[in-house]
């Protein structure tokens, strides 16, 4: 009647199946093939329930998980695949599914796996032009939505498509969700610095910045390995400043933060023009004023 040939449902419906078959027989209908899937359990062994507010699809969506990652994550429970721990897209999931490989015992939902799976799907999507454009657009929108209203009058938000994609490519192995990149505000907004930021650095901070700016201006290859080699050489020339203070000074000037990615990565992500601009801003803030 409805042309349904197969019904896959939870194990808790197994005891009701004879009643359903009798109903089909009573109406002289051809019953579909029924299969009963193992229950999905929490890590502590309790049954997964809709009463848990954090298991709804909207919750995962709002948290920044990709649809394909969530779907792939569910297939890790109960199997149905020769290899139920590999990263697969929707087409692969459809093509490789085999009902005979579904386990007969309850499956445990390990939420800690979801972050790893989502990161893997982000990396995989960045190899596909259409998906790459979609990820970049979604991230740019999220940045604009969260940070756009917090800008001061002289700040600007950098959500240029090429720059957003560059950040994604360089940080893809360090994030679990796109939203993780919103925490790196200095990437999207130039930090508002004050002299207080540099209170615990060095008395010659302005000289350090001046020397680094000079070297970066003549740097032709603005990549991480070359930048690290260049900056290490500069640090060795400044004998009265500890290495840690040197790197801390550059990190503060570039991001206004004491922690984060390495300085070489910050420079590579921001690019030559923006990096030098930020270092010059810090230098002008700290250089001795003419009397």
C-alpha cells in the first residue's frame, strides 16, 4: 500500500513485532521485512533518551558540528560496515552499508569521538572546492555574527574569503569545530594595545620591535620555517634579552595575548603586510617620545 519494503527500528520494538505482523495479516497486506537495531547507550551504560536535552540534532548543529560528521559518528555505533571506525561521506556510507554487519548488542555512544570525527571531516572537506567554499562562507558568517558588533570605531573585521580560507588551512589540525577559530580574535580583529601589555617584557622592547620589523621587511619568503629561522637569528643578536622575553614581546605585539599559536605561525597566517603593520603599531606605542 505504502510500498515500504523494509523497516529498521530499535530493539525495544522487537516484542511488539508479532502484533504488527498479525495486523498486516488481518488486513491482507504484505508485511515489510523488519530488522531491529541495537540500542544506543551512554558511556556509563544508561539508555540514551530524548529527555537528555543535549542529544537533539539542533544542539549539535548549534555547537558547530557538521551534518556529515554527526551522521558518520552515529555509524560508529552498531556498525553495519566492514570498517566502522573510518571517516566516510554520505555516498560511502550508503554504498558500504550491509545489514548483516550490524551488531546484535547495544552500542556505546562515546561523545569524545565526535570532536575527532568532526575535525577529520573539516580536513576532508577542505580538499573539495565546493565544500571548501561552503566552510569558508560559514566561518566568515560566524565571525561577523559574533565579533562584528564588538568593534571599536577604528577597528575593522577581516573576513576576506582568501584570508579565512588561509586560516582554515593552517589551523585545520588544531580545531575540532569551525567555532573554535572564533576564540582567536586577533586573527580577525587587530588587537587594541596599551603600554600595560608590555610591562613585564623588556626595557628595550621598542628596539626589539624595530629590529624585527627591519628584518621582516626584507624577508622574501614569508613561510613558517623561514620565519622561524630568521627570528631565531634576530633573537641571538640581542644578548641582553632572554629568548622567552623576545618571543613574548612579538606575541603580544601581534595578538595582545600571552598564549596561542607559535609566533612563526601567527606571522604566516597574518601575512607580511598585516604582521609588519601590527608590529609598527606596537613600536609607535612604545618608542621614546620626543621632548
